[in-house]
C-alpha cells in the first residue's frame, strides 16, 4: 500500500513537471500579429477619374419687371413648366395703353400731313411747268413734303416705343423651362428691374467638378461619364464631357470639368452628385486592394505596403498608377503572387511575425 502511494506521488510530480515544461515552451514562442491578406494579381483595369460636384441647370435667369406698375395677376407659380414666350404675370397696363393710343393717333396725323404734303408737291410740280407758281413757292412745297416725311418717321418710332412699353405689361418667359421661385405677390407695386420669378432651363443639367491639374491631359471632350445622385439611389445618369476649362486655378491647382446629363422631373439644380469619368484602360495591370496601401499624403503616387514572407511582415515602398474603387495599379515595388496585408495595424513593423487569418 505504501509503495502504491509513492508511485502515485511520483506520477503526479512527473505530470506537473511536464506541464511546466510545456507552458514554458508556449510562453517562449512569440505570437504573431493577426492580419488579413490578399494576393497581388494581374487584370485589366479601367482608368477612371472619381469626381464630386454639384448639378446645375443649363440656364438660370431672374425674370424682372420692365415697367414701373402694379402687379395685377400671377399666371404661373413655383414648379410650373412654361414654354418660351408664355405669359407668366400681368402688370397694370392702363397708363401704357393710353400712351400707346396717343402715339397711334399722332401717327395717324403724321400720315395725313404727309398725304397733304404729297398732294401740294404734285400740284406745285404742275403749276411750275405752266408758270402759275413761283420757284419760291415750288421750293416751299418740296420742303413741306420733306418735313411731313420726317414727322411721319418720328411718329412711327414713337408709336413703336409706346407699343413695346405696352407689351411689356405682359411678363413673358424668355425660354422654355420651369419656374423655380416666385418673388412677389399680386397687388405689389413694382419698379423697373424688380425680380418676379427665377426661371431655370432644366431640360439638360450640368455637373461641375474640379479636377487636379495632374489629370488635365486625361479628360477629353465627349468622354462618357456615369453620374450618381444620392437622391436617386442606385440609378446612375449617363452623361458626356461637354467642356473643359482651359485654365488651371493657381490657388487650388485644379481645373473645372462640365458634364452634361439629361434632365428630368426628379432632378433639380443644387443636388450633390458623384461622377466616374472613363478615360481609358490598362491591360494586364498589377493590382492590389486599396486597403493594402498606407499613404502619408505627401506624394499621391507613392505608398507603403506590407508583404508577408516566411511568416513575417516586410514593409515595401511601391509606386501606384491607375486607381479605381476596388483596385489600385502597382507600377513598382511588388510582384505577381505576393501576399499583402490588408488594413495593416498601426503597430505592425517590418520583420514582425504575423498570423494570417482565414
């Protein structure tokens, strides 16, 4: 019995010693930093520019009162679609109608005076042949006709001016579009130049964005563009590059690109939008996920990355090229098949052991 107890004690001591040895071995072996990885691969890459900007109507004007008068009626309100030349509002035309009638009456008098002067000139021409009138009287008839013609021309001009002023009592749309805002109410006394409406031509909208000067040579007129608007969800708009500003701003080192997109009832000026301009393709490009790169912002064409080799992380400096939402071209610094660390931890250093997470 005593021998059996001694054997059990010896066995327990041996097991404890083995456990301590195993624990010592485990503590001596350093644990690697857990990381996620991806392989560097080759594929065709679309060369695109990612832009952010604002949608604006193709044309926007303030329709103003051209006369000093009281606003009598408003015929179109905010949101209304109007055609070019359609009446938007009516001003009090009483004074201008009377002025127009007076000018037309003066024109009728001038026409009658000319007719009388023509008759006198013809009579004087007949009498001068027979000697029944002196040269002085004949000359007076000629001058009288000239004065009547000048008076008629003046009366016609004054009638035209009065007619134009009278017509301006009807406020009309300068182009087809939509009333974006009404600024006054009926009954208000207006002076010439008072804004009445804001009218926009939204049959086509313009997306405007600033592009870094380094990409100036990439953008060409007619390039296809996909424009996405948050208000429309996932429905992209097809557009084309309409204008490229031939000037780089010295302060921002950027130039403006204007993209035309078709309008619609669900699109209005001022909406924030994003655009993808397709400027070319790179065949057989060496690419990595964007999350594999670490940048400090000093050089947009240079980045840092970690490559896993032999269970350790090795820092690499790489030169990048074309960038898209899901891939970045690597021009120098890596080879196809390299394993790169995704979202490298801040504490990860070159030479540190890593454990690849599945």
